[in-house]
C-alpha cells in the first residue's frame, strides 16, 4: 500500500492495527466469485 501511493490508503496506514482487525478470520464468499485487482499498478 505504501508503494502504490493511493490517497485512499492513508487512513488505513495511519491506524493499521485497527484496520487489519476488520479482516481477521474473513472467509471467502460462499458463491462463485472472481478476484479483481483494483490497484493502480497493472500486473
């Protein structure tokens, strides 16, 4: 996140510990899905 420099990430990075707790134990959806990379850097 730091390297991509997206302004939307500033709040996440400022309080990372709180932010990452939202995703602890997150399970993938129970339905077919496709991961979409929305980062600003194409791979």
